[in-house]
């Protein structure tokens, strides 16, 4: 595996990630900043528990993605969600942990 800039992520990868972590309803926009190696994602999600005191409502929010973290949003994020984000970025090669890492062995596939 080699390091890939986060801006190489496909829209499908971004949508999968945020639906998995925050159960978002839909992505509104995705803007890539190649110079800063970051992605700004606007999305819609549902809040509330559906009761009269706390009815469901649609909320829009924006998050900025970095290779090993993301900006704060207007709601709480637990440590498990942060861990899932880091795991995904490492697994897909977008984490800075891959960049110029002398400990990453190059795998050679012979006789397969």
C-alpha cells in the first residue's frame, strides 16, 4: 500500500464513510482542496427521537476532512467514531502514516 492524497478519494468512498460513521441521509456537496489536501463535505442528517418533546428534524452540517482527522461539527462525536475514521483512512491509504514511511514493506506477488 502506498500513500494517496485524501483528495483522490472518490465520492462513493466519502459517502460510504460518512453514512457508516454518522448515518447521514445524503451528501449535499463535496469540495476538494488539492493544495491543502482536504475535503469539505456538506451533508444532511436527522436529529431528534421522534417524540412530541423532541421531534425529528433535518439538519445540515459541514465537515472538513483531513488525512488523519476531521473538523468539529455542530454535534458531539464520540471516540469510537474518531477511531473508525482513522481506521478507514489508514486501510484505504489516505492516512499520513503511509507517506514516506520507511517501515512499509513493498509486497511482491510472484507465482500467483
